[in-house]
C-alpha cells in the first residue's frame, strides 16, 4: 500500500526534534511493509524574518526535497501569516503550494491513501487531494485543532468542522480529545477512534551529561505559560531548604524563557535552576534516565509523549488532572496527578517523592511496565493498518 503523509510537523537536519514522533511512526510503517512518502509544507520566509527570527531562519535553510533517515520528504513553500492572521485560509494556501507536486508524485507513486496530521493546514490539503485522486483521507489530531485553533475565531471553527466532515477516518491521540470532539463536533464522532502515540526509547548518548547534580527534578517542553514551568519553579523554591542537594533542570525554549529566568532570580534559586535550552532527543532521554522526578504540570496537554518517555525509563512523573495523560496515569501507582495551577499540592508531591526513595522506585517500575506494554509504535501502526485496510477497501 502506498501512503502519502501530509504534515507541517516533521524533523529536518536543522531541527531533528520537531515532529520526530511522526517520523517514528513513518519508520514503523516502513518496517511493517507500507510504502510512505511525506509532504511537509513550510512557510515562505520573507525578508527580514530569516535574519531576525531563529525559527524562520531554520525554515529558510530547509531544502525542497530530501531523504531524511530513509524517508523521502518534500518541502513545498506556502504563504503563512504570523500571529495566526487569517489562519482559516492556511489550508488553502498550503493546497495551492502542494497541488502541482502531488500531481507529479501521483504519476510515479500512485498513492492509495492520504494520511494527514492536524486539520489546519494539512487536513484541508488532504481532503482536497483525496477528492481529485479519488482516494480516502485519514486525519490524526494531536491536540492543537481542538484546544486552540477552534477558538481563534468562528471561521477557523467552521473550517475545521468542514475538514472533519470530509475525511473518512479521524484518529485522536487521547480520550481527552474524544471528549473535546464530542462537545464541539458530535456529528463526526462515529468515525473517530482513539489510538495513542508510541514512544521510541533509544539511549545512544555518546558524550557525558554536562551536569554534576545527582538529585534533580526535570521538565521537558516548550516554554509556554500552559506548560506549568512557573508552577514548578514556585514549588521548587518551597522545598530547597529541606532538600538543598536538589536542582531543577529545564529543557526547552519558548516565549516564557526570559520571564522564568527572572522569576528564578527573584526567588533566589537561580543557582539551583539550570536552563538547558533545546536539546537533541537522545540527550533528552539521557537527562530523563538520570533525573529523580519528572514534573510537567501542564494544563493544556492532549497526550504528552514526554510523560510516556519518562515512564518508559522508570521515572515517577507528575502531571495535571484532566489532561490527556491522566487517562494513562493511575495516581500513586504509575505516577502522580495534581490539580492545575496548584503549587501547594506540587510542593507536597515533591516532598513526598524526594524523601521516599522506595516510593520513587515502586512507582517508576510500575510506570515502566505500563509504558512498555501499552505505548509502542509497533502496536500503534498495527491499529492504523487495520483502519487503512478498512477505508481503502
């Protein structure tokens, strides 16, 4: 079976982290006998954005076609306005950039199915191409569509509704997203299925970690307010007197970084808080393997692969109630769930775990067992193949 994957998230040599979970799935599809090619549209970079902004500078260096780790990937350019301006039109803009490439590809690679990730822009493109080439279109929603894009404006919500109605099958990565789609678009619920992402744990760290800390709390994620890094800092401040040997390591970049650094200084804990920035995935896993606690009290998390990665490495994880990962974690058995924005409960959880090595080990072992048996890409792709066969007919 020939699969055409359309996604705006995919790793490149310039940024091997962005969308790496989609690449992991594509590689597993190849291992299971499927043929896959990827179209990953990227924004046109107008002057002077490639000079002023690091993200746009990375875009400008991406080639139009590449072989990434054995996968043929195309990067057509499309117009995308900053700050979500006219975002409801982003799908049509991407379609205009992709349609000629798709026609050329189809002549040499007649795809049987289009698999898109995220409704806007990729899902829109998929439904348009599916109609032209008379093939089914499948959409995987990872969270943004139902958590943020639908709330940009009425036009975005209307566009997403149309995309969902036109696609043959909708995959949601968590039960949380199924609850959201039930609230927002109940008419498409019959073609929805929950299939969680997998994890790919390969520890091939070639150089030693540049840290001396033996006891540390770790968080990994983009530095947005909703990720809860500030809550971690406030709670960490409260436990430094009782646990002076403990540090807090933060992996990730984002708009909140300067604010968080100032806060650490104001709390007089800057000597115990280490901002590591963006780190290659294999190094992220190495930091996870060595951490004492993994804490990401995010209150807008559709799934959260980083939690599963930490669990796979036998670490006790702390997450928020009601988020995607809360369907997986059993409180006090395979991890810890706290109310969103609750510093007091987080302080209590930090204190409990740092003072009880046996509990950390027990919960970590339970988490590892759960993650290893439930969240594999092999299992994920077997579920997808079943749906592929059903909708291709």
